[in-house]
């Protein structure tokens, strides 16, 4: 047999193969040879080796004939006639010689010996089952020649010689199909051939190993090169930059000299979100300001909308907040709570909303502003996305018996790529409280406001609804009839049959199906990117244990604690992973080598490696499992000292 291991002489990567030869084995017992393989989980299966497993006769290895495809049917035939008295003694016996040990390497497993048996002969007769006694006898003997069998083609020989092996995904697969028309193709009854048939093989399903990096899902694999690069292990730079900017906006400290209260109710660390030129968007004619604040209850960041100078006459208007708190929709900025305060040296109403960092009003993107006087026209595909997002939000609000009251481009926030959320929901119900007496009329106004908003966006002109005939004519020339009909339906006169549910029917199911497919595709892409970062957090925890143990100056009054015992093995493994050099003495900066070694260490595999000290005076052959035990033991000593 052969043993393959990796040498690290002075931290230089070298692969060695040691072949060992033993004395000839005694003749095998009278039982058929059985190929067997452990069935691993779909992620635990190592990549198939490119080398094949030679089956040769040890005493006649040099003069063996060339391989032939007759092995699959010849092995069971030879096994069936192994006890024939005509078998001469001293005949060469088939043995398997594998280059290196693998958990999935096929091996011969003989049955329990019952009596001494002569060795196999290469010219054994084929086995004929009892069920085929009426069949013509075999006219000749099939010659058994040594054959090269790859690991992927390895199977077990049983019954009629149906070869079965382990496929690339760890699933047992058949290499030959049993014919439904030939009775001899079926294996005979094992009860009639106790001396020749073993019990059915049992495969043990190993637990899934979650330490393997997997490629992206098939719908997105074409976006990446065939040869993996370092970037394949992490999220794309653009997504990384976007998330980092949002985190920075969430954690940004307020500048000094703002003269803001240190605490408002349970919220502190106020940070202004307006541009600083004056009050932000007015709410019901009242000036308002927006702040980011940190809650003392949960430590989360929230957006405080302060309605300056508004005095609550009673607590009854705050009952509307309870209804809005029950609405959770992806296109609505969630209202958390509302209260009145005098922390700003006046009577102010505070509305607490969910905080979405780096969000901007829809009007700043598609309507003329001093910073963007000529915005580009909106593609129809994007405009349809806006239609379904806003219509879905209105549908959730109207079904709850509420109304948005005052929908326009300034109240709609863009919180992500083409992601819209309606802001300031529930503010008018508190400021102009009417106990929802005119909710139906207010819902009709929401539909009119949505139609005006879409028309303004299509023409990039906030005054487009004021010249309705010309605006509709331009809309018909630039966009499809379906979009024009949808806008006309929203701008129609209020009626009892007019509702937001009819918007979906007018828009058409095909448009909604496209939007749904786009949303699901975006979710799949984000999930694929999340899968990349899944393993990195676990490796960070493993690296933290390395940092606690390696190069520790002193522990338990022992200045050489990190250089002795199990900690010395951990130090040598650290050099093996991170401090390797090439033939010229240059450092090897191979990230794939680091990731492979750390994942094998975390999984605790039995693969061995050679660790060499820096002075090359000592070397150790250890497995990843043993190194893992050393790290756990050393870290456990440190953890117990803190208890």
C-alpha cells in the first residue's frame, strides 16, 4: 500500500509518496470479493482522484497482461468458482494496491472464513445461477486478466455482477442495469447460496460537513470566472461599499455645537438628518425636523420626526398610532410610537419611525432640483416597478381601514436600488385627527395622488397634472398603452367601484409576474452573497483562539507556556499555515492554502501533515484532528483560569 503526506521542510511545501511492501498474504478464504465504499454526505465527498487503482497479482506483477474490460463480469465468476478442486495451489491472487488512503477508496472485504480455500485462478469459469439450469451451459471459460479500475468505477461484485459505485455527490449509483427480460441477470436467492453470498451491504450516512466553501448557485455561476479567485470568497466590492456606507451613516457621531437636547424620552445621541438649511418637510402645514437617535430600550437606531410647535389637546389622537403600528409592509416606513415633549424648549410632537440610512426622497432623483436640473427620463420597466410597490403599500393601508393622506414624491423614500417606501404614515391622523370618519374619501384621494405622482415621474415635471390633456398625450407617445390606462384609471373620478385592488387588474398580470420574478431574483443574489460570508465568521473565531494561545508571554507563572506541550504544536502549525516560503526564500502569500488548512483544522479531518521547527532539528507528523485537540486544550486552560 502507499502513504501520501505533505512535507514542510523549513516551511517549504513538498509532497511525498512512500510505498511500502509487505510479505505475501496467505490464500484467501472461500468467499467472493466484495467492493464496498463508505457513503459520505454530498458535501463531504472529496474530489475524485485522477489516478486509478491497479489490481495486479503480486507474484506476477511484471508479466501481467494489459488491462481488458472483462473485470466486471470476471470477478463474480472467479469468486463463484474459487472453491473448485481444479484450482492449482500457488496461483496468483488478486489484491488491490491504492496510491493513497481515502475514505471512499474501494476495498476488498472477504466474508468470514469457514475453511481453507485454494487461490483463485485467472481462467475461472463463469458462474451460472440455479434459476437458469435450463439455460445452455457455458461453452468456454472467461479469462480473468488484471485490470485498472478507477475510483469512480469501483463497485462491489455480488449476485449477477451488478457493479455499483459511489457517484460524485456521494450517492450510490449502478454501473450496469439488470435486464428485465433475462432471468440470469437477476441475483439468485441468497438463502440457497449461503457459502457464496454475504448479507446486503450497509452504508452509513455521515453527518454533513459544513466547513466546505461551495460555488454559487447555478443561476449565478455564469457571472464568475471558471478559475476561482480570492474575490470569490467575499461579497462584491460594490455591495460591500454600499453596506459599509450605511453602517457608517448609522454609527456616525454628531458634531459638537448642535445645541440639541441630550435625551428625548428614551432616545439619546440625536443626529440631524436634514440638510441644515432650515426645517425639513412640513407635516400638515407644521414645520418638522428629522433626527437619528439611539434608543435606551434596545440600543437600536430610530428616526425621530419632530413636528415643531404642535400641542396635543388630548391623548385621543395617539390612538391612531396603535393602528399604524400593526401595519408592516416592505414599502412602508414603520411607525413605532408617538409622544409629546418639551425637550426642545417648546411643545413638540415626536413621531418615531424606522431608520433607513442614506435614504433620499424620490423627488431628488427624478424631478428637477438645483443639484439635478435635468433628470433623465425613467425607463418604463422601472416605472412599472414603482407602480407595483406603491400600489402594494396602498393596498395594505386601505385593507387596514386607513389612508396615507397626502402621497407625493417628497414623502416617498428611496432606501435602496429601486426600493421605495412611503414615509410619514400616520402623521396626518395624529395632527388632523377625525377618528377616521372620512376614511373612504381619503382612500380615493390616495388613488388620485398616486396617479398624479406617476404622471409627474413619467414627464419629469411636478406640474404635469395641471395640464392633464397634454401630459396624457406625451405619456401615450413615450410609454405603452397599459401604463397610460393605469394612470387614467387612477386619475378618474372617485366612485364606489374604484379601489386599489382594481389597479392590479388594469396593470395586467404579466407586468406583476415580471416584477415578482425580478424581486425573487434579487433575493437569490443576496442569499448567494450571504453564503460567501457564512464561513468567514467561523474562521474569525478560530483565528481568535490562535491569537489567545500563540506567543503568550506568560501563563500560570510559566514564561515558556506557549513554547511547550500542546502549545508548541499549535505554534508549528501556525508557521505551516502562514509562514511558508518558496525555494528562493520568498514568503508564500497563498490565501487558498490558508483557507484550506483552516477549514480542515476546524473540521478535524484525519489527514496528516509534517510540521518542522524553524531550526529544522525536529519534525512532527500529526493530523488536523490532533492539532485541533491541542488548540481546544490550550484554549480550555485559558478559559478555566478566568472562572
